[in-house]
């Protein structure tokens, strides 16, 4: 028997998202795009006038905000189409056009930043005092002032903005190679059936398969194709890193890391605390977990490709997308009516694209556009782990729908340091809900294993990506060139340091850096661990305090980007200024491993 992957036009419409909610037709999108371009003068008419007073500043900021909302709607329409079928030449063309138009419009608006930063000392503060309607823009304006030492000349800023499409090309090249050009040899499972291999099938299904033959064969096929692309992908990533280093030097930052942490409003200490403490203190717990898996699965050796194999091979609950949707909604009712209503709409109004088809983006994401509803992309594989992924992504949706409801566009997005807290909170609430539904010891073991998968994803996979980034940027600042061998060696060192002798690390494991798009998203990977640290503490408060803790959590979601990440987390009852919450979260992971060991020993 041979399985075949569907093309986009073969998948059922109910498994796709409804992009008509953004624009009814492609023609409507075209018309909106033309109107956006026509309306750019609504902003540029203020060029050279920002010194004239607070009302002028209010006018330009309001006009810019209105134009950006419309621009992001048009951008979402083009790029969401491309996300579900990167092989479609029409979608490729629309996304490229959108990129060019977006770059042109952003270039036209660079005068705002340049003129504001050239105003005499104290002018912006005076404008804020003079004009109460500028209040929603206060944080944005004060954050901008903090960047004044790194501002380049207006002409240079304009030139860089006009080159934005070119400067962002490494990520597009990576995605095009990964989603459009890569193909993988089919493999056989333990029963001799032939299975197709793709990025989505490997990462969402085969890597977690209880069939060791299928899991290892798929890993070999997957890695074989990665190896063919490693030099091209290394050059692409090296170009991304080199661009960032050059930009940090042009702008006079102490290092590229300082430049990338600035918009997150995160100190070096907060950044290093996450990476250092979790790696050092979590490694012993995860090595115990790996050895437990090896023993229970009867494996002669614990290979890197076995790390996500289910602990109880005969107990892997299958679940349909509809069943998972109901389970997630039930689990999140603790967050109240307003939040639950958003979840109901997400699952009933086709906010979620869960089909698996050729050309679809791998992994999962949530795209939230101000003034429209969120869109969630997953590839459904009928396993319960998918329910946790779903809970995670609708956590982003719930967060940004609430922030968009209570804040102006300019204030919706919080620091990346907080961004993964609402999503991981939902995974923890789902686990708690499932545990309450059953007294079955086997189900309890399975749920604890799912929780450990959540921590593995955020505290291991993404954290070790973050560690590789830290090493790469440190070397790049010393002008050490990057190539495939160097990246493979660095990744091998990171993995070996964490796993020790608990896991057999083959040469293919070293190519893990090729799998994740996060390396092209600034210092994003480590923030998964930061967010999960905060949500672990906040979930414990909800368990202990009930409604008051829920209310604080919802308030933190609603304030969007109006507070710094430390202030946001304090609002939710968590103090991330020191190492204590990090150590507490790692200790909690250790307690989960303890529970699993005890449950298996009790048999």
C-alpha cells in the first residue's frame, strides 16, 4: 500500500482557512492594494512638517497607523495564500508584488522616524504633554527616542528601507528551497508499506511514530535530502548573519546581540539567564528522560531520531481535528466567556487551515492581523500531540484578538520575550484538563509525556537553537566565516553538551540547524523558553488561586504592547527579573520525569 500526498486543490474546503474574510475576491485585493498606494500621500504630505507642533505629529501618526492596518491586511492575504501552497506561481507572484509594494510604502514613511529623531531635545516629551490624544503613541515615541544614538542619516535610512526586500531575501530563499524544491525518497514501515516523506509528514508524524523502522527510515530519507542542500542553506544563513552584523556596526551597537535585544526590551542578563540556567539545570533531567525512554521502548541504543518516540507505544490516542477542537475549547473554559467565545469562532468559522498538502509551510503558526481575525496554520496528523499544537496556536490567536480589541494598532504587540507565554499557557491548561477527566494510570502517564513534549519543544529544541544562535553571533562578531561544516560542528557541540552519553548523536543530528525557520527571525528561539517559564509560574498561580489569577492573566493579554515584558509578567504575578522562576520551571520538569519513572516502576 502506498500513501500519496494531496495537492492543494484536492484537499476538502472545510480543512482550509477562509481568506475571503480578508478580501472577498482576488480582484478586491487588487483594488485594495491600488487604493493603499494612492493613499500614501495622506502620510507623506507631512514630510518636513513634524517640527510644527503636536497636532501635526498626531496627524502623521494617525495617518500612518491607518495606512499600515490596510497594508498588513493586504500583506496577510498574499502571504497566507503562499503559506498553504508555495508551488503555486500565482501565489509566488502576488507575494513578490506585495513585498515590493510594501517596501516602497515603508520607504516613503521613513521620514517620520528621521524627522522625529532630529527634533531638538525635549520636543517629543513636550508634544506628549501638550496633546492628550498622543497618549496611545507615548510608548512608541519614547522607545524611538531610546534608539536615537543608532539612527543613521535620513538618506541612508530611506535607502535601507528601499532595500528591505533584498535584505529579507535570505529567509525567502530558505523557505523556497525547503518548501518548493526539496523532495524526499519514500520509505517502508515495519509492515512493508510504502510511505511518502515530506517536511510536514516527518516532523508532525514520523518523528513521533511508535514504529521504530518507519521512524528511523524516515529520518534517514529526511537527512539524505538535507545533506544535499546543506551548503546552499549554510550560505543563505551566513548571509543573514552577516547582514545583521553589518547593520549592528553601521548603527553603532556594541554587538549584534545588543541590537537584536533592544526591540525586545530585554537585558543581556535576562537573555543569558534563560540560556545558561536551563541548559545547565535541565540537562540531567532530560538525560534521565532519554534513558527512561530507551529502557521502556527496548532500544539497544537511544538515537537522536528516537527522542520523540512515544513512551507507551501501544497507547497513542488517535483524535480527529473536530474532537481535538472540542477538547481544547473545553480545557480553555477556565479563562472565561470572552476568551471562550474567541475559541469557538476560531474552530467554527474556518480560522484554521489543517490540511496536509504539497507546498504547504511546515510546522505551525498563527497570523494575527489587526482589525481582522487570526489565522492558524497546522498540518493535522490525527494524533493527540496535534491537540497540544492546536492549543498552542489558538493561544496566540486569543492573545492577539484580545489585545486588538482593547488596544490601538500601535500597541497590540508585546515584546517577543512574552509572546510565547499565552500559547504555552494553553498547553498547560489542556494537560491539566485531560488529567482531571481520567483516573487511568496509563492516561496519566501519557499526559505527563505530552507535558514533557511541550517542555522538550520549548526548553530543549528552541533553547538549543538559541544556544547555537548565541555561538554563531559571537563568532560572527569576530568575523569568523560560516559554512556548512562550521554550522554542523557547532550544532554537534551544542547537542553533545546537553545530552552527554544519554543519546547517540549521529552525523545527521548535526544538520538540525537546517530544519527551523527561527534562525531568520532575529533572537526568537530563546524566547520560547522565556514564555514557557512565565506561563509555568502563572499556570501554578491559576491552580492555587483560581479566579484572581485568571483575571490577572487576562489583563496581561489585553494590555498588548503597552508594557515592558517584565511589567507584563509582573501584572500576571510572575517576577522574571531574577533566576527564580527559571529554576522553578526546570525543577517542575524534573518532577514530571520523577512521576513518570515512578509510574513505570510501579508496573
